[in-house]
């Protein structure tokens, strides 16, 4: 694994690039988003935090260009393993296969939970659940990214926050 220090607001992976790493976050916050010409229309669909794995995992698995970007929202320290090195670990160790499976399961559960929240909860419920589960978000993530993440405009989020 390689330790990488990513500066605040730096792009870790650009859309159209092929993801070559799965990374463990030692410190920091990473945003996953679909870029748009108008930055106000970007779609934030994920955050990863300290002690979590982060990757454009679909691009990593298929070794095809990513449709989205990864950005450090704070200075972030990553421990990264390349696609080639991970394949070698899978081939040569049993523990490597176990770790790979656990990474894949964790990423799947995060994605599944997000999809279920979008389908079953109102915007207000999504906002409340997000901060019940991750109260530190308000301190480190700009509200424009939070509004995009819960699927509302910045104005709608402002109204939700006033009601609460």
C-alpha cells in the first residue's frame, strides 16, 4: 500500500480517468460527485470518511473510465493499493481474498443504504438521518454538497433547516 496525502479541494480522480486504486482513509473526507459545466448543478452522491474505503469502485473493477470524480474536502491521507497489486494479493493469499470481499461488501452496503433512503424517505427524513448517523458532517461539508446529496436544492435545504 502507498500512503498519499491529498490537499483540501484537490481532485483525487477525474471523470473519464480509470480508477487504479482502492484506498483506506486514514484521515479526511472525500466527496464522490458527477461534475457539470455549472458547478451549482454538480450531483454529490457520496461521502467517505476516516476509517472507510473509497474508490470509483465500478471503474476499478472494470478498468474503464469513471463517470464521476473523487475530491478531498479536507486534507486527506489515503493508504492506496493499485489494481495490479490487489490482483497479486488475491492470487497469492487467502487473507487478501477475505479483505477484498469485505471491502466489496462494505461498498455495496453503503450504496444499497443510499438507494433505499432516496426511494423511501422524504428529503427532511434523509437530512435528519444523515446527521443522526454522521453529526460531524455539518462541520466539514458545505451545505451545497449536502443539499445535492439528499436530492434537494440549496433553497429547499434552507427551508428544511428552518423548520427543524
